């Protein structure tokens, strides 16, 4: 059999795997032709594909995996390219500590700090170029954003749509003001439809997020094919993690909520299939800032996202640290299923967005939510709202840096700001899953009210841009808050990556602690050789845990990895906000 025939047969075999998804999404189109186009889009001529898809397993990540989340221009000095500065910062401070970096949209854009993309194939020249992206990807696992729900109203695609140019004349979702849109779920309060002038007359286009972010119409398969080509471009430039931004809103239907529709899940399944057959290791991450059950649905039957965000975690940790009780955090964690084989959670407390409140629905009562919201406002944070179907509004997210939010509790300011913050981040390191840290958490950044006023958006409070020379001086000064936080975070992350019990899929059991001031976990390595009892005092009080609460095996030697203390029989004491990783090995 010659090579050409062999290649054709392999493509035919793979197209059979694609056809069920394509037939469901595009029943009026020949699936043979469309499957061929999908394969050509993701594997252009000359590209290679795995003979068999990756078997779901827990080998795509390890306890060494931890991510930094940052904008490409968070660090500036007025001389060097921001991506040059980021590369220098990563190598100088985080090499060997974190092995991955999520650079938020690094493409040309017109608004929303990068999420209104005007050109998916270029790097924003104000940041650098593809060479800079490649260089970072050569040292760290790189995550990029696939902003696939919408594009900039000022970009080439939408301008071509308004001029009636093919194929873009069918790229955007149109609706009528007379349509039944009452059920549509949205994270914003601006009008859903925007009237625009086109060569064919006025049209109303769908805008889930803002009027500068025009929603694409995935009912047109050409839109899907174009994004598959863009994914391939990312992979060819060293990207290993593809973040599907706002994917829940992808498919729209008039008269429906237009969120989490079956077609959206089918597109994620199709992308997962392609990634699993890629020669390169590619992880698919879905960004769905929604309540628990809806978020978990993006694991599918182990055939959708490899990784999903643990969105309830930020508001629950925030509540625990502010009130001094972990009861809601522990109750939620006890009810959380382990990630399916071949899947993992991404754990975090802060990101470029605010602290989402929708994931707290059903987990924190209205009074508990109000307690957190009121304290965030008292500390100087802001609250962003979302529109409700009945025309009302509800809190969508809290806008504050997580470090600033830890500055006091419901009992007022105290001397435990740093300890409280480090405790909150240690919880993230202890949980089942992959930890991720926003750069402003690592840098102990305060709320940036000047940026809010200057830029006119609440989220600017959490998107400070550091002068790199000033930052380096602070990091070099052991007494600065930046140096203290970085030092403690580095130490704990370096220690964490050596513990097999902290593998993202290692066994986890949540202790029903009698004292609600303590959040306790038991982790066991996949080979069952190591156990870690992770204890976190979320209060400003000293807590004593009776030895009967843990039942440490007496014949083993137990060491608190964080303090170096040997733990014998007897009660265990936790100072205010102290954490202990009690392990049966000293590694």
C-alpha cells in the first residue's frame, strides 16, 4: 500500500469519529465533505496526526504543574517589550516554582483588555511578537485564550460582514428585537442586540458581553473551521493549553436561554477529539463561570474538557477567611466528585476577572453573600452586576485583588493580613487539582482605584500595571510585602511539587472537622505510598485539634512539611491562620 493510499484510509477512519458531531451540528450538510474540511483545517497539508487517540489517564499532568495567570503587559518599563519583561520575571522568580503560564489574550484588540480580538493571527505589537511567545513557550507550558464566542466590532471580520463580503457575511448571529429573548442568560446588563448598518441595510447583531464584542454564528460551519485553523496556529507556536473563553454562550437559539446548549457541548467534544489525536500534548480548558452542576457538565463523559475551572472556590475561600469558619467550604468540598479519569480541576482564588458570585449560588445563603459583599465594599472593592430575565439585577462578581480582600475580617482589621492571605493560597495548593495563581496575588498588589477612574471599568481595580524597576526593587527588599509574599509562595510551591500526594488526581477526603475554624483534607498518592493531612486554620484564633480527629498511624513517622515539626501522638495546635501538611514521609 503506498503512502498516499495509507494517508487517505487513515483520514477516512478518523472522519468516522467526527461524523456524529458534525451530523448533529450541521444536519443539512454532507458530513463526508465537512469531515474532510475539519481534518484539513486542523491538520493542514504535511501535518502529522496520532494513529490512535490518547487513552484517558492521569499522565498529562503531575504535582509539578502550577500556573501563573498574567496579562502580557502587567510589567512595563517604557523601554523593553512587555513580553521581554515577562520572560525575565518568569526566569528570575518562578523558574522551577511554576511550570506554566497563562498569558491572557495577546492579540490586537479594541476593548475588554484583550477579549475583543481584532486579529486572531497576530501578536499585539505593543507586547511583542510570535518570537517572544515562542521563547516563553520554550521554558513554560503556555496557555492561550481562544476567544471564540465573539470578535471586535472594529476588526476585519466584522467590517467585512458589514460590507457583505463572503464568507464573513454569514459569520455573525443576527436576531430581531421582536424575537423572544426573555430567557437569554447573560453576564452583563447592556442591551443584548445592537443595530448596525450593513450594505444590505440595518441588522441587529447579538452581543452577549458588550457592543464592541459581536457574537459569532456557529450555525455556519465556516466559523468552526476558521477557529480550528486558529487552534492549529496556537499549537504550532508552542501553546499546550487551549482556554475556551466564554464557551458556554457559544450556540444561540431564539426562545432559549442560549447557554450550555447541546450544540455547544458537541463543539467542545469535537475539539477534544482533535486535541487527543494531535501529535503535540494539548490540554483543553473550558471557562464557564457558572454554578456547580453546569460547570461540571463540561467534563462530559470524559470526552469534553480535560480541565475545568473550580469556580466555586474563590467565593467560598473568601467567605471562610473573612468569617473565620470553613463550614461552607468544607460542605461544598465533601460533595464535590473527584475529577474523572483523564480530567482535572484548575484551582484558584483570583484571576483577571473579579471573584464570581454566580458559582456561590446554592452554596452561600443570601445573608452569607451579603456579608462578603458588604466587607469587600468596606475594604474598597467594587461589585459588578448582571441582568436577570425579569429585568432586575444581581451581583455577578466582586472586583478586588484577593490580597486586598484579605486585609481584614468581619471582626475588623488585625495584624494577620499576610498570614491570612498565605493560608488562603495554601488551601489552593492542597486541594485535588492543578493550582493557578494570578500574578497580582503573587505580587501582593493592592486595589488600583486610579485605574478604575481612568479606564472607567470595575475590573481595572485588579489589573494594575507594575513599573518593572519599582517591582524589582521591592522584590529585592526582604521587608517589602511583595518580597514576603513571593518568598512564602515560592517555598510552599517548591515543597508541594515534591509531594506525590499532591498529584492533581491523588485521592482526597474532606474531614468533617468538629471545629469549623479548620479546613482539613487527607490526600493520598496514586501509588498509596504517601499520605498528607492538610490542615488550615481559617481563623485569627489558636485552635487545638485532638489526636483522635486524625488517627495518625502510630508506627509511622509524621512530619509537618511546612514547619519541619515532628508530629507525635497527642493534640495538634494551629496558630492563627497556620497551615500544616502532615506527611508520613519527609520528602
